[in-house]
């Protein structure tokens, strides 16, 4: 690989990670690994200026505007921050500052809150607009969602300027994060991975009533605008507090880099005492006039510098490896560790993912290991400390039978995970399936939680989700902690679930690889369970987004007489097994085979309606333009990057009118 290819590859790789992180809220590498790669690219680009590209991830803010909100152009651009990792980096920065603006500089140090950036606009003291950072030039209008955050003032106090834009970070404090996850686990749902991505995902929800349920908070760190009533950054924070904003009190004015380093050392130790996550410190030139003189690079202010805390590692001993069985029978190996302090919590377990991972690390029971916390709540083992390996340790042999039911395990070709095939009577699979069935996105059975399901199974009152519909009050009352009222609620919840629409019932059945979106696709395509049941593999794979793996799994599911018996029972109880009439209205295949991207703001119909129209007419909507995009439905104020990409690829553009005409 030559240098140019290497640079190109790194850029492409970083773009993908940006997309995973900012758009999907599902990073696949740790921030530390991401920053390392970005640094590597930066070094290569500095050494080879001939390959400069204004679109490189080193030159641009990593996010994007999504298609789900109105797009707003920022009056003042939103930037990222330059990063430093050592004392030397900070000293180099100070030397550059001295050269540019002289020696008379003081700084403000603040913590770097780990959440999502937000810009909030006030006019005459009233909150008028809240916008995400997006690509730095344009962001998503998330006003309705931000208004649900209690600490964000809707009205300012005291002598505020007529027009004001304030910048901050929306975060999810640890406490709220834990509560949210406890609720999810009780409802049989997968817990969220970490506070930052959950905050980001919450902010992007379409339903602000749901956002209001998320215990988000907003910490402010900067005011932008003309003729503002302060001379230094530190004063601006004090002012913002007076206006009613939540500005953390840890910010501190310091006079030189030595004091900056003391602040860093202090918070490196103590950051875990804070009620929310921080990933570093931000140092800012204090004097606003000096800030203006220094200005910005393509990506970040020259007057500010982030210093990232090191990802923390712990060193401990792996006592033994145990195994968990999930609802689909998937086996996950878990490392049970000698408890050790890591990033503010005591860690006792770490994920080992699958057999390959164990082999790759060559980890053995009794080994000393290094544990790290990345993007996941469950920490992972990053390496074995071979210097401490006792000679007596033997290579770990993976289990061959299910730890819960003793059935020989299976591993399909090309899959990393082992499965317990005994779906019918393996206890965690039975419980897991029922927990999935009642979960919020599925049948949403109110009054019934994951723990009660486990109890009902243990007491042999139910063996399958179908049994739920035959539960009687007399059976429930003798259960521990089951008062008359809770029994009633539970039964009412079960009764009410009979109205849940077909696509969710289909998802609730728990067919492997059939998630929410796939269930919806299948429901829309096949309209009822009978046609779906009779579909052949060829037929299935012809449906948009249904691949072989999903098709095989559907065929297998319906080929199993036990499942058919369940479905027949559920039909008898009155669950919905065909698609609701409203959904069928206006369904055509006019746009079948075409892929659309929607961008900008529209006047006659909303973006959401456009999306629905496309899908109802058989088209497909994706979020970013690629060679596969057939049409770009372009509203006003479209993102410049989208436009450029569409032009480059020659994507057909449709105005709002042209799009509507296409349908008629
Ligand atoms: N793991 C991945 O795949 C992946 C992918 C992309 C980005 N990332 C991570 O995202 C980050 C890069 O994102 P970025 O461009 O937002 O840079 P950044 O997070 O390093 O810095 C900029 C942001 O810091 C925030 N911030 C928090 N406290 C602040 C304060 N007191 N003052 C000023 N700003 C403050 C602001 O919202 C600002 O937008 C890095 O941490 C990177 O590792 C990870
Ligand atoms: Zn089993």
C-alpha cells in the first residue's frame, strides 16, 4: 500500500466510525482507538501536504444532520476541539499562543462533559430554538426535545441580552442511566451500553413525550454572539449562571500551563466522584478579545484545547469463565474476576464475547488480565499479563453442552456464537422468549415485568408466551408480592395487548434475526401471518432487506409444529395476525426498487410524511447518499455536503413538487 492509499483508507475508516458514533450511536471501537487512528491520519497528512483534502475527517466536524428533524443553519459555526495527550502537547500549544498573541494570557479550565453538543437560542429571554451540532454548519432542530430537560431554563433571569446563543452538552447522569437500565432489564429489554450514546439517542427520539421520560441534563460551557456583556470566558460562565443556566462549578481560572497541569492531575483522580461522565478537561484562553484574534482552524478554535483522560485499565485475576444463555440460545462466555476498582466502579465481570475471542487472547482460568472500559458498560479484557502466568494453567477448552440444560451446543458456519438448540425446554430461553414477547417494543404488556415472568415460569404457571393468555387471578394471588391490585393490572395488561398491531406481534414472536424493522417490512409485504407462513425462501429473499439468513430463520420457525401451535392459540385468544386497515390504505408499489434520500426542509408535507409516502409506495429510504441512491428529495436549506455528494454522483434530484407529482 502506498502513502496515498494508506491515507485514503484511514479517511474512509474514520468516516465509517463517525457514522457509527454520531448517527447510529453505536460505536464499534473505543474513543481511545478512534483518537489514535485520527492522530495517525493527522501525522500522515502533515508529512504529505500534497494529499490534503478539505473533506478529510481531520478537517471536519464528525457529525451529520439527520433526516428526521428540520435542518437549521448555524449562525455561528459549531466546532470540535483540538486534542492534546501530554504535558508537551500543552506546552507546545502555549508556545504557539505566545507567538500569536504575546505572553499575557490566562486560561479557564473546565471539565469536558461527555454527551452531545447543543446550541440553544434565546430571544428576549425566552427559549426559541435548540439545535444539534450536526456537521458544524447545520444541525437538527430538536427544540421540542430540549424543552423537556428540566434544568434548561425556558425563561431567563436578570439582565440578559436581547438575543443570546448558548452552547452546552446534553448528558445523562450516572444515576438516571442506571435507573433507566434497571427499568429496561425489568421489562426484559436489553440495557443501554453507556450514558453518552444513550443521551445522544434520546435527543434524537421523534416523540418528545418519550424524551421527557429520560432523565437528561444539560451543562453549559459557552456563550456566543456580538457585544456580549463580559470580557473573559470565566465571566461568561458566571453570567450564564446568573441567567439561570446550569454551569458546573468546577470551572477554574488559572494563570499558566503549570496550573493547568495541576487542574488536570486533580480531576484525573477525582472525576469519578462527579455524578456524570467526563472524558477530559478543556482549557480555554480566557480573554474574549484574544480569542477573537486567535480565531479558528477548519475544525476547532485555536484558543481552546482538550486534554483527554486516559482510558483506565485495571489489572486483576480471572477466577473462572462462566456462560450465559440468551433468549435465542446464544451462548456468551463471561470472565469472573477478582473484584477490582475501575473508572469509578467495582468490576467483577468482563465480557469475553465468544470462543474465538478466548482463543485470540489465549486467556486461561487463573490468568492475570488487563481490563478496560470502552464504549460498553460491561468492561472487556484487552490482554493477558503473560509475565504473571503460572505454569500450571492449562489452555481453556470451550464448553460443548449447554450449561443450563446439557444439550450439545451448535455453531453455524460463519457465525461466532455457539447456540443451545434446545429452544423448547432450555429454561433461560423459555424465560427470555417470554420477556421479549412482553417487552415495550413488542407486546408492551403493562403490569408485567421481566422478574415476574421468571417467577411465573419458576412456579410453572406458564411455559410459553401463549400461556400468558390463560392466566387466572386465583393462580396469581398466592405469588410473592402479588397483591390483588397488581394481579388485576397484570391481567388487564395482557388483555390490552390483544390490540397490539400485527407487525409488533410478529416481532414479539421472537423469530431469530427478525428485529423491529424486519418485522415491519414482512408485515407490510405479506399482510397476514398465513401468507407469510406459506412464503418460500425465494419469495422471502425478494423482499427488500430480507437476506438469506433471515429467510432461513423464518422458514425454520414456521417449520416447527410447536411454533405453529402457539400461533394458532394466539389467534384464538384474539391477537392481531393481519395488518391494520389504515396501514393498507394507499399502499402501492409505484416506487418499488428505488432508493431515496430526503434532505432539507419542506413546505407542503413534513419530512416524516415524505418518508411514509415513499415506504407505502414500495420505495426505500436511507440516510446517506451513495451510488445506490436513485433520488434525492431536496427541500430548502439542504446540507452543502449532501448537495456536493449528489452532484458528484449525479444523483437525480427531486423538488418537493416533483416528488409529489411522481406519486400521482
Ligand atoms: N469510538 C468511535 O467510533 C468514535 C467515532 C467518532 C468520534 N468519537 C469520539 O468523539 C469525540 C470526537 O468528537 P468531537 O468532534 O465532538 O470532539 P470532542 O468531543 O473531542 O470535542 C468537542 C466537543 O466537546 C464538547 N465539550 C464538552 N465539554 C466542553 C467544554 N467544557 N467546553 C467546550 N466543549 C466541551 C463540545 O460539545 C464539543 O462539541 C472523541 O472523543 C472521539 O474519540 C468516537
Ligand atoms: Zn440449553
